[in-house]
C-alpha cells in the first residue's frame, strides 16, 4: 500500500522536538515480507498530543535548534569496533524499460527486495539505526546478535511505493538520506515533506544528503556550507528534529568536508566505500554494503555475510 494512503492519518501526530536515537526492533520470526498496509490503519493515539502548525514548504532561514547532547566517549571508545552491515539502497522498483547497467545496478526490483528482507527476518537480523551503531561504539551499549542498518539514498518515491509496504510488517525501519531541495520543489520522483514526516513518526530517521546532490569534494567552503548546513536546516524545519548523520553525494568528500561535518555538529556520516566494520574514530567515513540490483539473493547474502571486512 502506498505511503500516501496513510499519510493523512498521521497529519496530527506531534513531531519530536529533539532527535533521539531510534530504538531497534526485534523481528518476529513469523513475519511475512509481502504484507501491506490497509487504508483503515491508524497510528496509536497520543493522549496529550497538541497539534503543531504545518511547516512551510521551504526551509526556515534561521531555525532555532534544540541541541541534543551526544554521549561522551568512554575509555573503551578508542579501541572498540562493531560489525554492522549498513545496507545501501537507491531505487526499489521494476527496472525501467530503457535502464542501462548503472540504473539496473541502482535499482532493486520489488520481488528481489522482498526476498532480501525475508532473508533478514527469517535469519534473526534486527534492524537498528545509525544512532544505535554510534552508541555501541561510544559507550559500549550492547547491540542485538545480528544487527543490520537499512539506508536509502536520495529519497525516491519508490521507497513509498515498493519498499515501505515490505518493511513495515516486518518491524524494519531505516534511514532516508534526503536531497532537500528536491523535496522542497515536490519533484514527482521524490518523497514529499509530508511523506517524510510520516516516516519519521513511524520510527525512521530522516537525514541530509545535501540540498542539490552537489559533489562536495573540491567545492569552496561557502558552497559546502550551503549544501550541508542548508540541508540540515531544511530537515530541522520540516521534521522538527535536528539530523545528526550525513551522506556524501556519490561518496566524495575532502578534508574540508570532514572539518565542516564536525563544525556543523554532525555525529557521523556514511560513504559508498565497501565494508561492515566500524569504529568511533572513523564515524565520519563509515563504510556500507551496496545492494546491487543485478545480483541474486545469494549475491546479497554474500555481501551481507561474506569475507568483506
């Protein structure tokens, strides 16, 4: 069922005022990957909910941020390491008729996506957030035995059309890295701010992927600040929570980008480099597992569980 069908049901759900780590959910062993939402489903009521004004389509130029403290690293943070596959998706939809090899690689078809999520559910994986990964590294909080993080780059509408109906019944949530100007302009191929707010109320993380998907490496300081801070401010204005994780467009960054990530009080960032091992010291260049739309289920399992560090 398309995310739009339950969007209106979430319109009065209050937004969180501070960005808290999203709790992980243990998947029920009997969960089915083909379940869909029904139009009659409603979100649990909030007893003391006070409706808030609907934010404007464009980001507030100077929003007032409510800082959320990051846990101070303990004595073990410098040497602690966790193994968490951070899966990287883009499109989830049937291949377009004219798709070239690159587009096919970026596009996981619905049946394949369902099979991948069913494998995770049936083999004891638990979906966790990037906040949970950082907390494990910072203060040693215990992760579930088989953690996995789901990330969706760019914020395509196909997440609502094909991915969300599979993930919701399984108890899986993920992170959407949003190109904020595309949401501002309500481009047809991308999720809208109301949809993104609705995802946030369902436990998803909404994080920045710049304003325009500009390549940051080699860009001027002003340009990088415009793209990075602008996307942070836009999400804060529309979602009501300060985002803390970033995704570098095409995985490219330079020393200035990493410096600005710290100056802008981000807590971490992900790249497109392959890997599954993460440390506190490399939290601004975490690796991910690219899910290739041309691969088989066994290829997915190998990428998830094979020899990749």
